[in-house]
């Protein structure tokens, strides 16, 4: 549902929209839950020096999320599960808390698949560290070019970088680690996240 | 590029995103112009009483457009053609004029296919009046259910209706006229709009 | 009611405020409808390079319109007819639709005299094309200097111009066509618009 | 230049716009200074329960002032004298200070005629206390109905009243004191304020 | 409660927060009124060229005040006394009036100690003129360095200065007059203001 | 530097301001770094049903952070370390990234002490789980009442709760776990965080 259009190294600019959309579609097929059209843009100010990154300002993004919630709430929808694909979008959670105080009877859930406990367990099992633009996001449907065989040493970063600095430091855009993993591992990730989502959709 | 998620009678909720996207893809194939991910939401406050209409506030929508322009401008893009599919989005033009005063060297064009001179001529030729949710938007790729054979008498409307009033007045959501037209006519419409777009893409 | 302070070639900077005000006063005399003080400023970013054009940002303008409506609504007013004199102000319609969803029992109407069907018919009758700063706005009460006898060839414009470009392209500020018309024609225009307004004031 | 449309007891709703406009016109005749169209609305939330008071939100009003300054600054204007007629508009001063930090070479002055030292002296001389909607604002050009002969005892007010409370407390809208004064005194006030303005227009 | 972090000549940067806080604490001890945490920042755009001045934009400051009021109102608080220490914060009064129209049953009072009638009387008694950064604010708890013995001639200022101009004109930051006064006078000031506050806290 | 005024179970309402302030003061003593006045309010919409929680809207809070940065940047400051004490404030990081793109040469660092790797290690060493309002925040200077001896079973929470729901679910306000820990452990936490901060202050 909530994605971003930003650089992901060798992966699609829409990686952060495609993954939650794939999860949403899979969950919808099993539960008939309605899937809203994807929000193709998120808040990615730190990647603006990479061509193709289209970033919304913090305010614009959270206003957009609010407008979607209010539109559907006004029509009687009461249960919203946000499938977020992009870390910079997390601020919307604060706005959702504000809305929860204003719109009675609403059930809100938020799922950031890459930061889920499920993913953490799988990553530990295979001794793979998840990071931006590395193996964890390299699904078949997010790959657009051939991925390097050799992994990348994560550059040391302290403090908050400007977009120019970030491009200088990260080069190809990946935050480091292996660029790819066995399809079986990614299938396991996908299945685990889907399972999380199906449970959240019960809103209990 | 700019669409909306709103009721269109018997047509897809994403009609206003799908048509400009189809035009953009066709133009891109001929010219290799980059197509930005679609903005799936527009400003449709008057349709909010129809379930499925997700409307952005005026400010949110124009801020979003501004953010996309500024993101790409910062990366060196200078030519932007906005393919708009929804009348409520027209206000973004004022914001674009404001941006044109701030970002030197930018070339901006805006194309509202349904309001183009080309469409007007075709409509007159076949004596079909274009309107929201009628034949003009009934492309094969926007149809989701069977369309009625009989047209609809346009309800008389004066003044600005609230969403509740609009749903009461418009019923099935179409503004009236025939619900469908020969595929050949819609192909002619599509081709004429595509031709307009290709000309605009020359930015001369 | 809604005007603008912007260049109009050889006409008054307040042309867009004076015409709707004149219409409002005439309508008020016949109906005793209250006329709010004029909003002397509108959204005219494209004319900012012409000295004397004072333009409000899109947001400022629509916020202002909202504030006026809310002020009067809070005092019990329920019927509002907006007489708009300036194309850049049209975005306020979207805000008015938003307000219509929030303030029950309100009747809103909007009249853009220059774009009315009545004006279109008169223009066709006399084979005069209406445009910014040409004969259509050249009432006796908007003229401040002598008008040229010769008309102007409309400069070709495609895309959205910045204020600097607009001044370069439009020169004296008129969009082209004859600078003046017989007083009888303008009287006819005024009478037709007044008639439209009187009908709208019935709010039926 | 900056006024308001709000209740003034027995005086015109546009009292706060008319007085500075009269002063501006008088000053303009002596100095050829350009007078911008009046801002007919100010921030008067406390009078919203009086029909006819049209109040802008604080933000809307200061944004409007900013837009006017930026429009004229962009065209080369550098000296701005704000003739304010309404106490609720004073917040715009803070925004003007912000603008002074952003727009180099600008000279800004602000004149609130009713709070001037000149008015204070005249009021003391005649032992008349200035207040909202009393003699001080009762110029011939702001009177719309006959004024009461008897003055009014100012109601005691502590704290900030809501609009409903304010209407309850103030009744006819005047804050108390005599409703009128000799025309000679008001002429003296006008002349003293005009003299202040002429001095401020030297921007020294 | 409402302060500022801005230059005060030889006094603490937090002078405008410390004084109302001291008054609030003293009043609280006598009445058990709750004292909210101090707002350490205000709107001081004109002092931004003095290092250490941290100024909020007008909008940010009034939004902050609104948020605090709404937070407490939502929990059942109905009486708010704002002890303001900084002139630039006065615009919040307009926002408070707006809130008073929206939140029924609220009692709002505002106290700007330095501009109170009590201070005016004491200042006249001792023939000391109050001004920014002079004796009136030189309490023992706001002094951070030794104060000059000699007073300062107030520089003549007309119009609204930018921050750069203000620093140039005001030099050490004081607006002029004696830098200090007898502790007994300041005690008298403090006691008079405290007495005002205790009376306001009765909300009658 | 950045705190909050919100419920913390048995701890001070200002817990989230006091801890980073204590850390800042300690770091300042060792390095002479300037410490800005604390921001006593943060974004805590989910605790608004607990009396005493004063929460800023997301926008207000991030605007405030922006204003402080811009104020100091304008005076030549280039290195900013934000010591955050409250999870709801994290959104300000996105705004800081936006600012990093606009203000060249700035070095920004952000430290959320409770979420630091140092704290994580200490917590694991003593087998204590950190959570809102439990032992981790129970420093001597944040305690205001006696703490319970028995810990609390963390209530299960899925989804985003409204403030009313949160108060119902969390009762005393703590998220669960032991309410206190040995002073030695908290000293260790403080020392470890201080060490982190001293390293970040080198901005390398």
C-alpha cells in the first residue's frame, strides 16, 4: 500500500512499492480483503541525488496517508492495514495515532515487512544481514538488471547524511552485504511476511 | 501521470489513472521518454460518498505534484509533460506556474486529454457528448463490468454539490449520455490524444 | 466577489475585481442580496513579472475563500454565490466542494462570467474571440487609458510559461484579438451575465 | 491597506478598511505614492458572532500579507508602508520581520493609526478615551446609521472571550465610551495621522 | 509558561522564559495551580543575527500553543492562564481567540507582565522607562554577567528592522535606558505582577 | 535536547526531557559543547488520554525542530547533535534529512539513548527488557513517587491504539517489565550513553 520511488542499487526504483503490493495481492487472494491502489511515492530525502528518486516531503506524505484514511473512513471502512515498504514512511504512524484519536471505532495496523520479527529470524538463520538494496529486497519481481556476485562491504556511516553525501558514500546505492540470496530464502521471507499479514488482517 | 481513484459509474475506479498511463506508455514506446510512476489519487471531494473514491485534499495533491517536480528538477530533469486524467486535478496548474517562477529553465506542459481540442472534434463528428463516466472513458482497459445499452439522461445540476448530494443526483455515477461507443471511435480518440502528446513532447 | 489584482494590458489592474463587483451590485439592487466586500487579490503567478500584479499563492487564496465561507456560515448564512472574475481563482472550487462536505445545508454556486455560455453565444454572434485583456473586458469602468484601434495577433503558446516568459511573449499583456468592441456589445454581455446571476440567485 | 470586515457597533462593517484607505488616499495625493488595493478582511475571531464579520484565520491573513509583499518585491518595489486599521492584524508584523530577513534591501514600516502617539495626545487633550467602535472611529465616512447621544459604560472584561461571550458582553459591539465626537476633533485626528504617515513615507 | 530564547544584552538568553517561570512558580506555591513545563522558544525573528537566539516561525509558535491547549483541554482542563515573557509571542492571542470559538467552556487569560498596568505605574513612580534588555528585566536570576553602570541612549528606530539591521542598531542588544535598578524596585515589580496573576487565577 | 511531556507511569511527566538533558549536561561539562534549552514537548498522540501529557502534532514538532536548526545555522553553527528522549519524535529525522539537502556544510547527528546498541547490550547482560516507563527510565532524577516492587506483565498489543484504548490497555502507563533496577545498572546505562555521545560529538 505505501511504497516509495527511490534508488535501490541494482533493483527497481519501485522496489518499495512492488514488495508490499505483491504481499497485499497474495493476502487479498486468500481473504478477499480490498487492496487500495499503491502509493508509489514515499519520503526519501536522503536519496534525492540518485536520479529517479521521487521523494515527497514529510508533510505531503503524511497528509496523503491521512486523506486516504479519511476518504475510506467516511465511506464506512473501519479496518486498515498499512503495508509499508519504505523506512522513511514510518512517520505516518504518528499521524495515524492522531487520526485514531479523531475517528472512533477505527482499527489500524501497520506492517513494515523488512523490519518484522519474522524476517529477523530468517536472516539470523541464514546469517544474512538485511539492509537497503541488498539480498532481502532482491525478489525476482524487483530485479531489473543482473546482480553482482560479490557482496559489498557496508560503508561506515555516523550521523545523518545529505543526499549528496549519501550518494558519495553509498555509490551504487546498496547499503552493503550480499546482493542476492537463494530464491528459496526469499520465498521463505515472502511466506513468513504473508503469514504475518494474514494474522494482522484478523484485527484481533 | 496524474490520475485519481474515484467512482466512474460502471468503469474502473482507476479510470482516470489508467487512461493517461496508457497514453504515456504508448508515447514512451515511440519516443523513449521516461514515464514516472502514476499518481493514483487526485482531488475528488464531490465523489467521496461513492465507496472506493479516495480523494486527496486540494493542498495535499498540489504539494505532491510540487514534490515530484522538485525531486526530478534537482536531478537535472527540465522537461515535464503532465498527462492529467481527472478534472479535479487542474488546480495543480496554478502550483506549476508558481514553480515555473522558482525553478529556472524548466519546460512544463499539461495535457488533459478529455478536454482537448482533438477530443472535441471527434465528439462533434460522431455527435456524442463527452462527460464523466460515459462513452468517452469506456476504453476496453477501463471497463470492469458490462455497460448498459441505453444511455442516461444527464441530470440537471446547478451549483456545487456536496458528496452526498452528488451521489443522490448522479445515482450510478455517470454524468449522462451514452455509456459506450464503437471501439473504432475510442481508438480514434486514443490516436488523436497520442498525437497531441507526441507533439507536446517536442517542447517547442 | 472574487477578483484579482493583475495586469490586463491597457485595462485596470483591478479589472477582474471590478467586473464581478459591478455585476454583484447590479444584482443586489434587483434582489437585495448582500454583497460581501470584494477580494481584491487572486492567484496570478504567471503575471508576476508585470509590475502591479499582486498574486496570492494557491493555498493562501483558497484558505481565504474558506475563511470567508466559514465566517458567514457560522452566522447562519447558507447561500453563497461566488462571482469570479479571474481564471486563476478556479481552484477555489475544489476547496468549496470540500467545504460542502463539511458544512451541512449550504448552497454554493460559482459563476465565472467570462466563461459562461451566455458570453460564448454573444462572442460567436459578433465573431469576436474572448481572451485575457481584450475587448471582452474593456468595459467603460475598466478602461484607464486609450485602447489601440488595431487588434493584436495572439502569440502562439504551448505549455505553461513562467512569469518572465509570459511577459516576454505577451508584451503589452493582452492575449490578443481586438482591444475593444462596441459599447452595445459589452452592454449585451453585461445584461446576459446579470441575467445568469439573477437565475443562480434563486438557488433552485 | 490592511483592514478588516467586522462589526463596529453603529459604524460600517468596513470601518477598519475605510479609515486607513482614506489616510492612504490623502497621503498619496500629496506624495504620489502608490496605494495598493485594500485588504478588506482581517483577523477578527472574537467578533465572529456578529453577523457580517468575515474573519481570516491568523495564518491566512499573514500569508496574504506575505504574498503581497513578495509580489511587489519581485517587481522591484522596496519600500512598503502598511497602514493598518485593525488590532487583530498586528501579528502580521512578526511575518514582516521574517520577510525582512529574507528579502534584502527592503524598507518596511507599519502604522496603526488608532494606537499612535498622535492619537493618544489628542485623546488626552479632549479627555476622550479611544476604544473599539466609539467616537475615535466615528468619521463621517464610517457612519452608516445615527449614533446614540449617550455614551456607553465599558463592560469589564478580563481574559480572552469567545465570539459568543464577546457578543453577550459587548451587546451593540462598541467597547464603550462616547459614541461620537465633534467633527473638528476627528479632523484633528485625521490630520495628525496623515502627518505621521507623510513622515514615515520618507523612510529615513 | 511562554518564553523565548533570544538575546537580552547582558542578561540571560532565557530571560523571557525565566521571569514568567519564576512568577508561575511563586503563584503556584500560593494556589497549588499546575504549572506546565516552560516553552523555551518564542518568535524573535528580529534578533536572529545575535548568536544564541533560537526563534520559531510565527506559525510554528502558534501551532505549538494550540497543541498544548488542545492536549490539556482534551483531558478536562478548562482554565488556562498564559504567562508570556516575550513581546513577539503576542500573536498567539489571535490563535487563542480562534480556539475559544472551537472549545466550549474554556477560560483563557493572558498576562504579559512587562506590559502590565502594574509595571507601568512602578516605572513611572521611579521615572524609569521599561525596555527590552534594560533594568526591568535585570532580576538577580536573569543576570549572567556584570551589568554596566552607565545607562544607554536608546537608538532611534522607525520601521521594522531586519535581524542584521537590528544587530547593527542595537549593538549590545539592549534597547536603551539604565541597565539596572535597585533590587527593591525589581522586588516591587515582581510582587505587583504576582498579585496580578493571583487575581487572574480566580478566573472571574 | 528533544524531549516530551507525557505520562511515564510512576515516573516524571518530563522523563523524556530530563534524561537527555542530564546526558547533555554531563557531555557539556567534559567538552564545553553548548547545550540548547530543552524542547519540553514531543509528539505523543497515543498518551493524550493520560492527564498531563501535552503532545505536539507531528507537523508542529518537526517545524519546531527545523526552526531551531535554521536559527542556529544562520548564526554559523554547523554541528548539531540531537539527543532525543522520546520515540514519537523520530519523525524529525526525516525533516533533518530534508534540511541537510538545503543547508550546506551542516553535520547532523541523532542519538536516541534508549534505542542505542549500548543500552541493548547492558539490557541483555542483566536480562532486563527495556520498555516505556519501566526500569530503564527509572533514574533517581526521574522518579517522583515510590516504584512498585513487583514488575508488570506487558499487555499484548497489536495495531495502533487510540489514546483512549492505550490508557485502557496500559493502565498505570508502563509498558511492562520490572519498574526498577539497581542504581549500579542505571549508572552503567548512563555512562555508556554518555560515552556514545562524546564519540558522536567528534563528528567524524
